[in-house]
């Protein structure tokens, strides 16, 4: 996209005669003067017109989820054009000072369709360099702090929760899912007592549920369950935990998927998912080795959903797939972790994420609220930054 700047020539017309009036007239009426044209004003108007036109191209790239094109535009656009566009379309100050330049944020909404995660990382790096993401990666070195040995006793003394409260639950065994299961069984019992035989229908439902679990990973049942408000909100709390810890640890976030069907189509295990990336971890896995710091950072993000549920509800229900991913990567370490080491690593990761979320509960609540209202990734990140800058 060409970025050369040229201005249209100033058009001069025949000079307009100045009407000369007696001096006493000027005491009653303002003087009639020839119109004067400011070159600075004309250039400013031209810049604003050009800025609006070029930023419309950027908005089109965002609309089409074209990260490469949108990011290329942001890197190429002169700052004076950006200022002209902001000045002519919206107020600059929305509580974050320079962060009020909303258009730059929208590049994050194109990340979900990007196949190149390095391009996603470049988008976050660009915004951080511009001063939009001061808290991105702020706690990256937290993995180097604190004791490494976390026993069940230490965990309880730090969180007030038993280890069992921080373990994922099977559906229908505890929590809101058990209430749903009890209500379902009670409803079936009432229908049977009234002489309504629903056993053929029940058998068909169970059969379909088994097929859903085998071939679709339970996404259909998850889709139905997600309409139940308490269950839906718990999912939001869980995913917001992943998102916030990944952000604070400096892991670029590709997107948050809350629809089980879309999650299945994207190859995500479970009913929802937050896609994040750690370049160091990926490079080390490609080389056949994993360092302690990269693994610790990954584990913190992985267990952040469980930590968020425990912080908000006093216990975790979700996170079974998170634990499975943890086990699968643990065996890639050299040497592989023993069962005791895996248990300690899980407790350490949950404790670190729990503390980080506890320190920034206001930011977590802000993220949950945006997700609950259907906000995009860029809005979630902005609200996190707003909450952390204001401290509430």
C-alpha cells in the first residue's frame, strides 16, 4: 500500500475587493474582509480525509480477519495519519490516556483466524511497543520465585482449600452438574409415577449421548449444557482464568472459544478453550527438550482455569482436559517426571496461578464480564488493562 504524502495545489481565485467604509461604520458593524485560507488548515483537512480513507481499509482487514494485512497497515501508517483519524472520529481519552486509540486494539480480533502463531506474537509485540499492553508479560519471571516444594499442607495453608477442592470432578458427581443430574432423575421419576412410559425415549437419548461422546467428544451435550446459566458462568470463569494468566505471563492469546461445536471443529478438547502460544516451549519441543522455566510457565497457564474456579467458587469442577494435557507433556521431559513429581508440579502450578488471580481479582472479574456480554478478544484485553491500571 503506497504511503507517499502529497497535497493538492492551493487554488487561487481573483482577489475579492475589500469594501472600504467610513470609520464610524466600523464602530457599529464588523469589517468585511476578504476570505483568508490557511494552508495548515487545508493540509489538516486533507490529512484527516486521507486518514479516514486508509483506516477504512484497515477496518476492512479486521472485518475479514486478515491479521497479516491489518498488522502491516498498523506498522506502515504514519503516526500523524493515525492522530488525524482519531481526532476526527472519536475522543482520545477513555480512561487509559494513549490506550484510548481504539483502532489499534482491533488487530487482536483477527488473531483467531491466523494460522501463523508467530504473526500473532508479532501483533502483541507491536501493541506492547506502542504502549498499549503495559501488563503483557509483566509476571513472566514469577516462575523463578518462591519455594518449589508444595505439599498438600502448604497448599491448604496458602489457599484455605483441600487438594480435593482443586481437582476436576466427573460430570454428575458434585457441584452444579450433580444438581442437574438429580433434577433430571427426579423428573423421570415423576413421569413414571404418572404412568408415562418414557423408557423408549430415554434409551434413544442415552444412545445418542454415547454416539456424541464417542464421535463428537460430547460437544452436543456440552452445547445443551452451556445454556444453563450457572454452568455457563463457570465456564466463563474458567476460561477467563486461562486468558488472564496467559496474558500476564506473556503468552500471546489467539482467542477464546466458548461454543463447544466451534471448539470441536478447531480440534480443541473439551467444551471450550483458550488458545495461547509459548514460542520458547514450542522451539524446545521441536528440539526434543523442555527447560524448567518454559514448562513452569505452560503449567501455570494450563492450571489457571482450575485455580480461577477454586478462587470464585471454592472448588473446581472443570479442567479434566487440562490435567490430561499436563500429563502428556510431562512425559516429554528429560528425564520424565515421576508420579510424585507430577503431583508436586501440579500443586505448585495451581498455587502460583491462584495467587496471581487473587492479586488481580478485579482484572479477572472484568474479563469474565466481557466474555459474558459476548465481547471480542480486543475488548477483553482492554478491560484487563483498564482494571489493572485503575486498581479496581
